[in-house]
């Protein structure tokens, strides 16, 4: 029989409980009237923009994981997709397995930001998938789990890394052997992860310092409540419940210096807090929902460009690079075959 029958039965039982009432929707409509701006100008073709995205995948074996991370960019000149495609990738093994999820997220982030740094010099705008604010303030386990003395040693290595910083690879990997001299066992992945996090923040700092006016971060999901449309539901959830006209929400300012719930590592506490962005939501023509924008560009300036690139209400450049950069399970199997890895996953007994 299996579990599906019971899942379907429970879904039917819960169906009415999970609906939002008409009264709540009416309240949402009243609240949104205060912030929503109807805006549907003619599309505008930008001189040149690029879109950047990243991807990661992994194969778990007993005691270690094989990973692949990558980032890429595509460029559009005079509104047309050019043949300028660039990629940064890394394939390697992480062992022990602890903290692998957190480290892979950071390793992919390093490549994404470095790819953005490379392409930003050549274009008017860089479209980035996801939240730039989230990229800056997202906490990491490595900042508070690392021992004080090991932290000091890693920060010394970071100074060396900065002197030889590159845009072509993950530079932290050059220092793994040095980390092994003072961090062994479970301390090693924490120390390595902390150095990778410092490289990530440094890459991000360089991007913001030099090209913050070009960044257009676009999120499909968000848990922010900057408009306080509901006491529980995020703004994007409320907006997507309503039949909004084409347009945007009135921008709100997001200042990193006001985010006091966390602290950056010492080298970045002052430098990263000076940046700020505008945040607003947009609904493009023929779009089913709204998307969150974080940028320094005014909505009246950005909206015509987004409208030009809109396919079913979503900016095509980000869709294009998403498809090109995706690392599939088949890709992982090909990598395993090339590397001739014959490790045990531990799930063979289940036929998986």
C-alpha cells in the first residue's frame, strides 16, 4: 500500500485549514494600496547587461563527499544574447563530512561573486539570482565554532590569501596543507570553512566597493517583512495572494549598519556595514507573481529594462544562465566515472 494513501487523506483533511480567509485577503488589499505603484512603461533596451548564477551538487560516500561547484555568466548586448559565456568550476573531495553543506554553499558563493567581479567591469548592470543583502548578512557556523587560537592562525593565512587573491579559482584551497599544521580532526573543516568564509566576504567586499551601483539582485522567494503587511506571513507571500497590477512597491532602504543581530569577522565589521540598497517588489507584464529586487537603481529606471527581458514575467537573462550553469546528477555520475571513484555510499543495501 505504501504511505501515499495516508498523505493524500491528510491533505484533504487539511485543505480548508490552510486557506487564507476572504477577510484576511481584504485586509491585505487595503495594506497594499499604501505601497503599490501601478507602472507599465515602454520596454527599454540596455546597452549591455550580464547575468550570474551558481550551482552545486554532491555525491555522498561513506566518510567523504565528492562535490562539484560552479558559477557562470552570460551577457546581452543591445538586448541580444552574445556569445560571451564564462564559467568558474571546482571539483574535489571533502573529508570528513562534517560541515559539508555550509562549506559547499560558501565555495559556490566564492565562485559566483568572482564571476560577478569579472563581468561587472564590462556591463551596465549585473543581474544576480537571490538576495544580495542575504549574501552579506547570512551567518555561518564557522564564525562561532572555531577556537580562538585557531581563529588567529586562520586570519594570518587570510592576510597571505589577500596578497595573492585571484579571480580564477578558490584561493583558500592553497592553504589547506598549512591549516593541517594547527587544526586536525574535526577542527580542520571548521578552520578551513572559516578561511573560505573570509575569502567569500573579501570577494563580496570587492564587488560592493567597486560595482555596487551595477548590482541588480532578483529573488523568487523572500522571508522579509519590510512592509509589515502581516504579522506572520512574509511580504512576498501577501503580494502573491493578490491580483496586483503591473508595477512595483515603494522602495524601502536596507542599511547593513542597522543589522545588529550579528557581527562580521573583525576584518569586515566596519567595511561591510557601510553599504545600503533599495528593496522593492515588481510585477512584470504576463507574470504570475512578484519578485523582490535589491539594488541601488530606482524602480522607474530599472523597470523598463526588466520589462524588455521579461519572459512570462521573469527576467530571461537569469533563466538563461540558470539552465547553463545547473550541475545535474548525470553530471556527477560522469565526474565519478572520469575520476574512477568506487566508494561505498552505504545505501547499496536499499538498492539506491
